[in-house]
C-alpha cells in the first residue's frame, strides 16, 4: 500500500498517475496486484514491478520493529537511534526509487 504514497509516472509518456486517476479508469486493482495495465494517457502496457516495495518494506521493518527492539534489549552494541536512522534511510530511498516500468510482452 505504500506505493500509493508517491505519485508515479508512466515510463512512456512521463505523465504522473495517482490513486484517484487509476481508480477513475478502473486500473487501481491491476496496479495494486502488480499486473500489467494500460496507461490512461498513452494506452501502452505498464506495471509496478514486484520488487518496487521491497526496499520500502525492509526500511519500515527496520525502523518500526527492529529499532525499538534494539532499544529494549540493549544487547547489540549498535545504538537504537542508528538502527532507526538506517531504517528511515532505506524507507526513504525505497519510496524515492519506486517507478512504473514497461510491461514485458508475452509472445
């Protein structure tokens, strides 16, 4: 669901797409299920790749789950604030690097 935070652009026409536009054209379900769908502007096949949210998910896990555990356990020599910072950096980089790609053709 984090893919709905950032407005992504079509790799063909470079026009931004947001949740409202995808919903209006009936493409939101295909977008969320990582299926190929036509761009509402140029009608060329695009998709959000499976790997698009991995880095974001890892960053969220590190910042929200691991950092508090490191703080609570105090067993690891790495301060929890550093772990949180690493998780936040991964989360932000994951959000920044999300993009739609050209859908592979199935011949």
